[in-house]
C-alpha cells in the first residue's frame, strides 16, 4: 500500500509527458473473451465476494437497502503492453484493481450499499493520446459493452427494484455517463436513482434531458462531477477538456465557489488513516482547485498540478458521509 501514492505520481507524470507507445493496429481477434457475468470471478466486488480491500471499511451491520454500481478508472497504463484492452483473466492485473481502485476508491461507498463492481476489458490509456487514438478501433466500445452487459445482468438478477447509486472515476465515469443516458435519463429506472458520482470527466448540463446536477448535500436523483487540480493551476487542455463542465463541490456539495479547510471531512491516505480538515477547494469553471493537502509527504503533491488520480481519495470521507445521507433521504422519501 505504501507504493500506492508513488504509483499515483507516476500515473500523472505519465499522463502529462510526451509518451511513446508501441504502435500497433487494433486487432479484435486478440482480445480475451467477453466476461460472463453469471460467473462470480468476473466481478471485482459482489455481495457474495467481499474482498479484504473492502471489508475494513464496511459497517458491521451489512443489511443494506441500496446498491452501488461502481466502475473503476483506467489502470492499464503500461507502455510496454501493446494490448488495446485489458485481459479480464489476468489475475495480476485484477489484483491491482482490487489493491488500488477498490481499496482506495470504491471503499468510499462501502457504508452506503451493496457494491457491485465488474471486471471489464477496459481500454488502454493510449487511446487518449494522439496519434494512437486513431488506431484504437473499437477498443472503447468493447470496454463500454462489458460495463453495459454487467449492468444489465445486475438489473436482471440482483436489483429487484432496489435504489441505486452509480459511482465511478475517469474512464469508469465516462462509461457510467453513457449508462445514465441509456438506462436512467427520462426512463423508469430514474426513479430508483439515489445519486450518480462521476468525477474525473467533463459533463455538461445539456448532455442529459432529465438528469440534473445536484446542487446541495440533500438532493437525490441527480449527479455530481468534478476534476481536481492544484490551486491556481490550469491544465493545458483546459479549453478543450474541462471548460464549461459541471463542477460540484465535494465538500459542501453545492456550487459555492470556495469551501474552507475546516469543513473538509477527510482524505484517505495510503496508511489507511483519514486526515480531516486537510484541504480547501475553489470551483473554477470546469475544474476544482484544491489546496495542497496536509498529509504525510505532502511535498510531492507540490510538484504536480494535476490531482486527477486523487479525485476520490481527497474527498473520501466527504463522499462516504454524503452517500450514506443521500441513501437515508431516498429511503425516507420512499416510505
């Protein structure tokens, strides 16, 4: 676990520097077979498969009334790996997913409901980098279709009318944005939506017809999203990738421009400790400015401006409390 923060720095540096990947044409025949979600091994987390990475964050009373469908972000970043999509049968990579995203991200919703998180043939990071984007073929559609198939299987066999939280990050959020459009926006299933947490991507109001960004901590049935950067720093891609996007405040959960450090609930750090009142935030037209967190080894966070890797970790306890509160409000309104 101590290596996790270092890995995060590597991911950000990797994403912000000129990269050199193996150039290879997309070949769908080389993909692993589509996951069969009737088999438990194709779920990273499932009510009958609670991993050690999640157990420590779960309450003793696990008789949840709600469900959480969580989709992890891009972790396939190895430049030497010339695959366009992840192999869902790769046990080493699957364990990375459990140790990183499930442990430090999905765990934020461990107190809110039963978590369902599918392994999926996610796209390699290179699909976001030119000129490889043009070579990626149907890689992204394959990744999304896995997520879609997992969600449909969940709806058919596990949901049984239960309220749902959609939660994700980065590539996972992009896939969940499509799920929201296809299954919730103006559809009967929208009535079962407690909230959607989809940070790490750009979302604009006009993308949905009926779903709206939630503007306070007690609202239900909408979505929240944000993109984290160090205070006073703008990304080079600001105009194209971020400007004009919905930017929720993951401390106050409204759209106020600034929230002081005293209101911050807590960062989940690599030592599994929660560091409360450690940062302040400011909303800036599509991005969220974050002060350098008061956590161990914070000097490293002064060296980078893109906090994308920590969109969830930075507000872990804020998310945890908020998700549980929204579940309670949904259930109260339903009754």
